[in-house]
C-alpha cells in the first residue's frame, strides 16, 4: 500500500526536537518558527509535558466517556481559570474541524435555525459543516455544498448589519476567526467583533469564536477575540491545546443547556489527551507564556516593520504574517533550505510565524538575522 498523495512534502525527515529546535536524520538543526501549524505551544519534548503524559500512560491511556474521568474535570477547571471563563462548560473532542462542527451543530440545536454566517477567506476545517463554512470552493466536495452558509466580507461592519437587518431571525450562528490564519493573518477589528456580538444579541443568534489557531494564548491573550472585550457564546480550540497530542474542545456559555446524547465522541477527552492538555496549561501558567508571547511577538513585529522590503506585517503576539512582494516569493523556501528555519505561508506571498509560546529573544534574533540576510541578497 502507498500513501494517499495529498501533501506536497519537503525532502526532510525530522527525528528529534527540543524547545524551538528540531533535527533531521542527518543531524542538521532547524529553528522551528512554525510549530507544525501552530500546534507546538510549549516547545518540543517539554520535560513537564513528557513526564505528565508518560505517567498517565503508565496508569491508563484510554477508556470511554461512559465512566467518570476526573482528568476532564481538572482540565475544565484549569481552562476556565486561565481563559477567564470559569462559568462556561467544556466539551472535549479531537480536532479543530470537529470542534467547529460541534459548535455549529450546538448553536442550531439551541435556536432551531439553519443559516450560518461566515466570512471571506475563512478557514474552519474539512469536515462536512466546517468545510461548508470555509471560503475555499476547491476543498468543498459536492456532498458538502449547502445553501445554509452565507459568506460576508471579513471585517465589513456595514455588510454584517445590513444582512442581519434583512435576515437576522433566520441566522443560527456567526463563526469568525479572531485572526484569520490560512486567510493570511488578517486581524478582526474590535469594532467588527463587537458588531457580531451586538447582532447576535439582537437577533437571538450565537457567536462562535473560532480560536483553533488564534487561541490558547498565542496572541498574548487567551483568545484573540478577547482584544475586543466581548464574550462569545462558544469558543472552539485545538492546535496548541495538546502540544502535538490530538485534543480539541469547545468552551460553551452557560446559556446553552445540554441534554444526554446531544454531542458525542469516542476518543475525545480520553485520559492521555487530558494529561497532555493539562500539562500545556500548567506550563503556560507557571512560565507566564501568554506574557512571553506578547513581549516576544511585539519585538518581532516591531523589528520586521523596519525592513524596507516588507510590504506589511500583521498579527498579534506570536501569530505573525509577513507580506512580501511577488519577486520575493522564494524567501520561505530559502529560509528552510539555506537558513534551516521552518516557517509557514499563506497565498500569495505571506510568510506565517507560529512558533512555540516560549520562544526566546535569542531565537527571535536568529530568525530576524537570517530573514534580513536573505532579503539583502541580490536577486538572480
């Protein structure tokens, strides 16, 4: 059997990691400024994380949600504390797409409506309803197509308010990323997020804050949406939640009431997943990683804005997009193969930085030096 060929892969085999560094099978070290799509939140092979997961594995790794799992309660309590939403409820699942799928379904259960408002350049996942709310027709199979999702211009308050004025009583939920990731690190303005909150309040719709990539402290606040000083009805989480272990969840307002069988999952909230997620929160708390993400992120953004070849620098904390002119489209590849630095990208020419939240200033400086070196090389 061969692998189903859906990923364009670099000819690199990573065999070891420590903190913000990873090594290939030839012993070459790389600086990881991408964290495997914002997943590595507390660094590779973090000692506390490894110990907590190992200890749990030596006890029990899995049993189903048909029995009490005290680790789930501990995780919900710690998550409530760090996110500032102790009165919310936690449902655990396995991936960001699954989190968004359940959030959209939960909202529809609650108000009996079908219409979902999403936005241009949104990415919410690849499962049936999540991908229908994603603004990329190429990955929406015919079976996923639905008239129940409406796309409005991202950041356009007037378009949002006009749509609600005409159709508000039909809207089940509004789903929005606090900072669009795949969409090119586009930051939702405070006015825009506040308008979503106001429209949902006025028309009985639910505000779903997609925090899969922009949550879990990455922006310097627990959720990127917190900058607007609004509370969403449902927050979706994954990516950095487990530092590489598949774990996700939705944080649900007390206004939404559960009933048995409403949502379900086989693997969600298993013992190992909860141990991994608790280790992440414990490290974030004890080492003040949200504050570090803010300070190192602000430093990177400030320094990047000084570079004349850069068109734009967007983002918050350690979620940063660097827009380059088309002539410099090769820079991401050169960072990897010439400077041995992993970064991400968004089309057409945006380099994405999503490193671990404990990234040091020394490692940030290594990136800045390498980046500037490449930009100052003469074009061939």
